[in-house]
């Protein structure tokens, strides 16, 4: 059976042999997980994950971006292997993204979904950031129906590793497009707390103030104020991004911002079409060379 392009290109078996650098950055007293690959002398790329995700969502793509870049993925606080906070805000997430940007040479920021909010805020205030690429980052508008705010999640009772991995699902749900990728993400989404007892890594309190984090006026002002080059990517099959919604969001960007549809992709574009996404990111980075 012929493999899908994503399965043929992404070599998961060799990831453990590559010289990834795992570090912890202290931001406002909390340790922030970073994973880096590539020559520090090359232009930087910062990779920001979505809600309740983590840096390892990006790791399978990093070898194909690091050939001409120094690439760093971070786990926002309360997610992945980063520390937890008493309160989570977009302001503190912005500071976490900026702290990673400060370690790289004129970085390009690439952010998925929820991570796009903090990424846009970072790009607004740091003129060393040469470009911003948002992937499926949703903005709510005044005309929308009320937001279904995620309920505070109880800290799941510990369970076996196998049981938690069976329960892992992409959010929002979608058809299975790349099971090896999903299995890789799931394996990095849980932690062992006692002998063969495991829990999810994220803090259940992350979305306690979710409503204010996606507040329409402040986010639209942020997007429209961007001075760096920017692009908005979305999946052709996304259940969140119908064409009218994409057009409405794109109007919040500067006039020459790019709008790119990823064919045969749902919300989780890096999982569905990693080959296409890698090509777009490398191409835009080459076109947006630092001075």
C-alpha cells in the first residue's frame, strides 16, 4: 500500500538520534521547556503549540526546518514539561514567547491555534521578529454566538500508561490522518507519577480565564497593529475555519498579509499535512530573510 506523503517524509525512528537541546528558561519564576535544533548562527524559528498541547507537537517537523534555521519549540506554562502557575494570562504567555525569541537571531514565529494569540502579541512589541505565521488561530467576533468556555478539568485520576494512551484524542476531533504522529504526541502528553501510574501533563487550571484570553477587541487590535510580515494558514477541511470566517480574520491583518489554504488538512495541520507545511514554512522564511 502506498504511503501518504506525511508518512513517507517524517522519519520518527531517527528522532532520538538527533542532537536536540532540551533546556529550561525561567520566565516570571516558572521554568519553561524549550527544545532546539540547528545552528545558532542561522536565522531563528520559534514554534508555539496550541491549547493543552506541548513542544513535542513540533519535534517531528524540526529536522526539516533546522537545515537552514535554528529552530526552538517551547511548551507554554501549565503544559508539556513546563512549570505551573497560580494564574495564566495571555500577557504571561507573550513573555514566554518573547523570552525564547531573545535566544535566537531575528526569529520567525510560527504558532498553531491558541498559541497564535501570545505569538501575535509578541510580534507586536518586538521589532526583531521578522515574521509571524499563524495556523488556524481563531478570533471570535461580536456577531458570534457565545463562546463555549472549556470547563475546568479535574486532574484525572492516575491510570496506567496504556489506558491513558488509549484515551488520547485530538481536539477538536477529526478523522485519523497520521496515526504514527498522533501516537508520538500522545506519548509525550503524559507523565509517570508512581510505579505504572500516569497522568496528563497539563494543568487543569490553564483555561480558567479562557473567555478573556480570546476577547475580540484586544486581539483584533493586536492583529491589525502588526508591522512584521505575516501569513494566515488554515486547513481546507477544518471545522473551525469556514471560508467566511477566514476572510473575516484575514481582514484584521495588514493589507499585504498572506492567506494560505492547506489542502486536505483539518485543524491540526502539522499532523495532517506535515510535508506541505514544512515546504510553506521554509519558503516563507527564505522570502522573509533577515536584514
